[in-house]
């Protein structure tokens, strides 16, 4: 391996690297979809061991048993994600002159390793009860696992966008108002997805069984409260805040003279995604948590966060590049 000063790091667009970073970013949604499906059908503990599955990389019967197939496919896709992230970090270290982008790839690598370890701890500590919280230590790790997945997806999207031709060749003079709206939108979305992770792993997805009201009689507030009802109600309140923050971000981009057409069209896609997400949330209640609808709800939630993050990252493009030191 050559020493760092002798590496031929260059500036400018690298088509092969850009394509690979985009492929790695796309793969994260395969991982999210498989994880969502696994959790929805309750297959997270199909294998009681980790990192192997029943002591094997190819456990007997996993292709014919749905629960085993879901969990082992999720593990294999996670392993693939780790290899893609490691390869991306190595490629950027060898070829990329922007130091901040190389560091971002190291963060991605750290996140994917942490994500794998936390996923393993979720399995290994599933039987350890946390009496004060009326749950297991494994369930708490599952909540953290879900949150890390969202952060990891955002970092991969940031790398892919930063490797694109448009990012490198075209400044984006977006104003401070749109930038602040984008940052706030991403923060609200991440909080919502964290609340959703707690709700899912607390089995509170149907704690309130009417929609859009909280009682069959049309009450805005639930008639009785416990933790499951409270976290479910918080998820609904946060959905309203998410919708408002996305609308504000979209309006800010459309009113910003420096925002390119790509970002304005992207903001419309973001509004469409949150509309679809709210519709799917309602469908979960109406179908009593259909597996397909619930899995799609999780996937669209991740897509919504990543789309908002993509737009916010683009809005900060000039500041990000201005801080970069080759």
C-alpha cells in the first residue's frame, strides 16, 4: 500500500466512483426493506445466535421457512452493505482529494460496523429483561438499530450526492432561509422515525385502533392512556409536524431565487412522499397492520428522510465545499 503523500488523489468528477457510491446508497433501501419485513412478521429472533445463523452461513431450511428466510436475508444484505461501504471508503481514500469527503466515508464505515454490532446485541440480549422499562435489553438495542439505519442512509446519500457531476460542477446559491428550513425538516423527520422505532418495538402500532381520531367516537385524545397509547399518539402528532415542516421547506425552496429546478421538483416529490406516508399510516390501522402495508410504511419513511436530507445537503453545498480542505 503506498504511503498517503504518494497517492494520486484528484479533484473533479469520477464517473465510476460516482456510480459505485450511488449503487451503495441504493442498496441501503434493500436492507431497510428486508429489516422492516423481518420486524413486521416478528422474525427478528428466528435465529438465537449471532453473527452466524444456527451456527452457519447457510442454515438448514432458511429458504423454505419464511421467518428464517426474512432474518437470514436481512443478515446477508447487511453483510453485503458492510462490504460495499468498506470498498467505498477505500476507493475514496485512494482517489478523492477532498479530505472532508474521505472523512465522511470513514463515518459511514463506522456506522455500518456499529449497526451490525447493535443488531447482534439485539439478538444476544433478547432474554435480558429491563424491569423498569417493562421490555428486554434486546428490544432497546432494536430501537437503536432502527435509528442508526436512518443515520447511515443519510451519510451514504451525502457521499453519493457529493460524488455526482452536478455537485462538483454546479454551485447551488440557496439562501439561509431555505437552508434553515431544510435542517429543521430533517431534524423533525429523524425524531419522528425514532418515535416510530420505539413504537414498533414496543408493539404499539395498534395501540389506537381508530383513524384519524383517537377514539371510535371521534375524540381527538385517547380515552385511556398507557405507554403504548402515548407513544402511538406521539407518532401521530409528530406526523402532523413532519407534514408542516416539509411543506415549509418546499415553499422555501420554491421562493428561493437561487434554488435550481432540480431542488424545486425534488421538493414536490418530498411532499408526495409524506402524503403517501400518511396514507400508508392510515392503511395500517384500517387493515389491522397488514404486513405489506406496514413494510411499505417503514420504507417510505426512510425514503422521505433521505429525500429531505438530499435537498438539505444540496442547499448547504457551497458551505460544505468551502470548508473542505484537500
